[in-house]
C-alpha cells in the first residue's frame, strides 16, 4: 500500500523522499561508526572548541587517561553535575521531568542534563539550545551509553569539557588554574573546578567569587556521598533499586 502511494506521487517528490532516506541512513551509519571509534580514540576536537576559536580563544587541551586524573575531580564532577551517574543509563528521568515543569513558562531548555548528555553534546554537537539539537543529544546519549563504559563516558567528559576561555579538559584546567597536573588536584581545587562548569567563561576556579567559593564548599560536602572512583567511577557504587 505504501509503495503504491509513493508511486502515485510526482517524480520529484519520490526523488526527494529517496534522497531523504539516504541522508538519514548515511547519518546513522556515520554516527554509529564515530561513536564506536571514540570508544577507544580521543576525540580530536569538538564543535564548541571550533566555535571558541572563531570568538578568539585558542584551544588549550592535553588528553589524560582516566587513571591520570585525580579521583577528587571525578568525585567533584559527579557530585556537582550528576549524582546519579552510576545509577541511570544516560537519562535522569526524574530530573528531566522537574526541569520540564520549570520550563513550561519559558522557551529555553534548561536542567535535567546528565554527564552522559553533556558528553554527547560536547563531543558530537554544536552549542545551541534548540529542540532539534536536544533531540540529537538524546540520540547520541543513547549511543554512547550503549557502546561506551561509564568509565569511558566520564574519561571523555573530563577531557573535553570547558573549564575556561580556551581551556578544555582536566589537565589543561589544572595547569591553567593551579599550576599542577590533574592527578595532583586537591579536594578543594577539584570542587572549585566543578563549581565553574555551568558557566566557565564567566567564572574562574583560580579567582573564585564568593558565590563560587560557597558553591565549591557545597560540592566538597557532597563529594563524601560519592563512592571512591579510583580505577572505575562506578565499581563501588550501590546499584539502583
């Protein structure tokens, strides 16, 4: 029946339909291949990095393996950004529902974002807040949760996330803000870095405002609730009920 309906359509419409199907198939194939490759290979650059270059901020980054990043920073980021990181499969539906209710009266999409969501956005997508981009973010989140380990998700996140103008990843952030390696970050330094993540262009971990100092203190306290992430961020986590 569907084939018969398609044949009745004008030839240009059939060609457009076939082209659309090919584009979608190509996108799906490329996205799956890229996700599989990035399960083992560091992403070389992100759209946000290129965007910042256009704005005048050069790229400063230095990839570090998970085991070369301080467990303090892993703890701080989980405490600040995604306390249920080890429990969910990429989506914190409870937080998403709360964020949706908060945004009913506005047009901007805010809240409910997990570390997996942010990793998908940072690695594969452009900086935007449209529903199209949000939909693609959901798609790529599903892919990385399916094809990557939790350890790989947070390893990639900690190597591509923006910590300041032109500063990407834990190592570049540790060097820029505290003149030390990412593996040597103290609890307080890690909490300060995590505190600026919502707006790293406006806030600085090395020159914190009173608000950031207070936020870092809250994060430091919450870090005690995050199991020791040494070796694997979720190995010692309590499974969700």
